[in-house]
C-alpha cells in the first residue's frame, strides 16, 4: 500500500487527515476517540484566556438533500480551564505518541504568548498553530482576524512565537482579506515554519423572519459568525493555490475548508497541501468519516501510481494560470446521451434562460433535446443542471485552429476561431 505519512513543517503524522481546531477537538477524550478511528492528527481547540460561550451557537444552510452544506458558528475559543486542557494534551501524547497534536493558541501580549507556548511545549505538543483567523468575537478584542488582516502585526507576533518556541510554528491565515499572498509572506518573514488556511469567513447565516432576528439567535440579538462547510471549499482551494504558485512563498501548507470526503482532500493535496484539516463534516457525520477518507486516498494513490503522499503534493498547481494564458481556440460542445436522458428538459430551460440558446425540443418524436453544435459555446451549464450523471458530456471539437491566447491575439501573432452567436 502507498505511504500516507504526512510531514507538514516537521509535524509528522501517519496520514494527512487532521481534526481542525474546533468543537471536535475540544477535549482529550474526543481526540483519543478520533485517533482510534484513524485520524492522523488534531489541532486542539484554541487555547487562551477561557471565555463564556453563548447559546445558541450554530446555524446552517440546507440545500435540497444536503444538510449543512454551509455552516456558521459564533462559538469562541476554549471555555475550559487551561490546566485541564494542558493535562489532557499530555495524556493524549503519552497514549498516542505517533499521532500529531498541535496546540492552537490565541492571546494578546508578548508575555502571554511566551507563557502559552512554553506550557504547550511542556505538555508535549508537536507543533503550534497561531490563530490569526477567528472572524467574530475575538477580533473585537484585537485578536483573531484583527491580527490576520494586518501583515505587520502578523509578522511581529509570529516572530515572538518563533523566538519562544522549540517546536514548529504554523500561522492560521484568515480568508477575510482581498489577497492572501501578502499575509502568507508576512508569516514567512516572521519565521513561521508553515501556514494553515483557511479559517472561517465572516458571515451572517440568515434571519429568523418571524422574530426578525439574525440567526443563530441569542435572546433578541445575534452577531456575525464564521462561515465554513462544503460551500467554502472553492474559496479555500483558490487561496491555497494562490500561495502554492507564488514563487516567493516557500512554506508548507495545511489546507482547510469544506473537506467532506477523500476527493476533496486530494484536491487540496494536488494544490500544495501536505496535510488537510477537517471540522464541519465531522460535526455533521462523526469521526468515522476518516475511515472512508483513508481508503479513498489509498485507492487513488494506487490508481495514479503515487507511492508516497509527497509525490502528489502540488501536482495541479502548474495548471492554475491567468485568464490571459488560456487557449481561446480550445472548443467543446455538449453531447446528450439518448439512452440515459430522461427527458426532463432542465438542460433546455437552463440553456435558453441562462446561457446561449442552443438546445431545442426534439424534432424526431423522441424525448431527447437537440443540441445545435454550431451555436453551442461549451459553457457547461446544461451538464451542471442535468440530474443524470454523465448523461451530458462536454466533448472537444477539432476545429483546425491552433493554441492561441488573448495575449497572442492582441500581439497579432495568432488567429482566434470565430465567435459563436446566440439565437
């Protein structure tokens, strides 16, 4: 079997699947149960001055048959005594010496950082994760995303951590910025051994329209929270890829954001992550999901010929380019499989109302819509709305035109194929 061993900035775990710093990693008992199911590591729920959390705390968006596709929380850091947390870290590491235990930390002053880091090391933590990402509550106190959004503050506190720490330091970056690269570089300048991203996105999950109060409701008030779950994965993948392809950024990445299964995890690894953290899906389905993740990753690596996890890290990064470098002469058209088509006409409605008006009612008495390939621009919308998997495929067309980008066209060096119009 392939070797799933993960090494993120010197933090080694038997596989790349870590619990993210959140309710599933709130206590030693939880983390030990998670390790028994197969999780390779865990980032402890953020430690700092314990707070009093609110009730209620979570909200979700449910779409069709998907429960919690988007998730929101207004819970803050640990509400348990620090001495209890550090004692449990020691007990977990004693029982599971080969698994990775990372202490997530969030405090204010230099002396507080020094104390928390030393206590984490004394408890046996394998690494530290500096929480510069929390977008609610703590940022109002000058911590969390209030630090992560300011590169100079990020760099300064990271340098403190590196001064005090004898174990690897990861910086957890906030997605609540316009461009992630300056913030990753700030962590790098501060001496970080690696970064983790993304933390949750500042959000309001919804409104109770009967009470006219924002959700999740705490009495007659609420607040913005952190958005996570499957819905944020595209944002997370973009930010991970942006750092991975930045020539000046040299640090390893622990990827976070919307991982629900092994395929999602593989996407993060192919875009440069050496470990993958999971939270929301564990909250919705429990620790046992990791068993399928491990099996799926192993099968994928065997199928693709990867012997070690490191062999596949970043393999897709080079495919992420700027729009101006894309081949404008590459052409696809929609093909509908008559045998699997159920005649629902969703493709036709979507094409006429939301795309390029190139799918029409059948003219041969069948139930299968007809694609006008001369007008089809290959936009992919029909395939997206089709309820039957692989009924519609986007098939490459040989059109006689060679590779040409917009930049080539502007330079006058290559010809672009004719534009297709709409009916």
